C-alpha cells in the first residue's frame, strides 16, 4: 500500500483500465442469455466493486495486525481509511446489484441469501465505524478497532462465499446456481471483466491513498 501511495504509474493504468471497462463494456458483444440479455454488462461494475472491497478489507486487516504488533497509530490510520473506501465500494456494489436484480429478478431486493449476506457484511463494518466513534483514547480506539476488524474479515468470507452456497439462491454461483464462468466461456466478458477488477481495485487504493494522506496530515498536526 505504501508503494502505491508513493508512485504514480499505476494511476495512469487505473484511468486506462476504467476507461477500457466503460468503452469495452458498452461496445463488445455479450452472450444473449435468457432474462439477463444486455444487463449482463453490469458484470463489469457490480462484481469488480465487490472484489475491490474485499481486497481493501484484506489490506486493512494487514495494517490492523501491524498496529497490534507495533502500537504505531499510523497503521491504524491506514486500516481505518482502507475500511472507509471498502465500505463505499460495498455500498456501490449493493446499489448496482439491486439495479441488476430489478431487471433480472423483477424486484431490487428479494431477500436472496446472497443479498442478505452482503447486507449483513456491510452492517458489520458500519458497526466498526460506530465503535470507533464511541471511543476517545487513540490507542484504545486503535486496539479495539484492530481486533474487531480482524474478526469482521473472518466473518465476511463465510458470509459472502460459503453460507450462500449452502442454500437455494437466485444469485449465480450460489445454491447450485452456476456462476457466469460456467456458460460465458465463448463471450467477450472476460476481456473486460478481469481488467475491470484490477481497475476498480486500483481506484479504491487511489482514493484510500488520498484519504490516508489527509489523515496523516491531521495526525501530525494534532501531535505537534
């Protein structure tokens, strides 16, 4: 994360990948699947945002562990801002998923197991924000937040990838419902999807880097 903050080449790559995602996602032909039809192009936005969220949360856990081992508040700042951006991506993922569901399932929220699991996952991280706001001592806040963050991520993975697969679900890849990779092997989706994952993840890192700089400036100012 520090490396990305101090370098610029990946920012140009981010802009290129996101431009490619939008242009390629609109212009490339897509498989004419029943019900999905043209809405399958949302795959380039909805899913990569959630991948980006998970990666940002994973890096936040890394910095939480570093704080617990070093007691360096800077590591806590890194972790906090990565979570903030991850939650933003999660909200965008929920919104794009609801728009997609409205076209394919007939309603934006159908209490599908994966929808509910995603909502619970975000609520867990909303609770993290509330928890931080309820504590005043910096080290106590950082210590409790770090421990909570580690457990939150440990719960996130089963919520999103294990529990929905154990029950019937409308969502691809859940409850015996095949994922997209089971029937789009001949499409152009992959040509855009994988660059989109990298592009959205880098965008999240870029935003987090800006927020981290602001937090570091405020932290140094308060320490003087």
